[in-house]
C-alpha cells in the first residue's frame, strides 16, 4: 500500500464531520479554520490536495486561493470545494484550477466521496 498523501483542509465549522472523516481514510489531514492558520501551515507543509469550505465569503475565498497558489507554485494541487449544507450562504468562487476541481457536500454518501477522490489518491 502507498503511504498516505497529505491534505490541507480549511473549514470554519468545527462540527462538520463529513466529508472529512472519509477524507481522513485516504489522506493525512491538517485541518485549519482561518486564513492565518492556513498560511502558517503552508510554511511547513506542501499538501498533495487542498480542501476549502464554500462557507467563506467570495473575497476570503480568493485570498485563500491566492495564498495557496503562491505557496504551492511548483506543481498544480487538486482543489476540492466543500459545501456545508447546514449553512445557507455557501458560495463557490468561479475559478480555473488546472482542470483539477472537485465539489463535495456535507451529506454525500461515503461511496460517492471515495469515488470522487479516487483520481487524487
């Protein structure tokens, strides 16, 4: 079996279990809940995949994406937007991310999450 790849998750909802519990089956995760924490993590970590909550404002999403892009400029890193269906104002900032973009939501079945993540594992 291959060693687990690393994943950086930026999610403001501490109580959101899925899809992150399933993600942890496949990746060594570092979970942060703010841009400042993400910046600090990126000084120590070069993640193989990046999960970002759509609960952040569009402006903050762009800041997060810019920070991530600048920290990981040597290769294209897959980006997964996570939609927390308990939040009423999820927004996904339009982006072209090297044709490597996935969207998960908090009520997806584990089998669906596994299928969507399979190309990145």
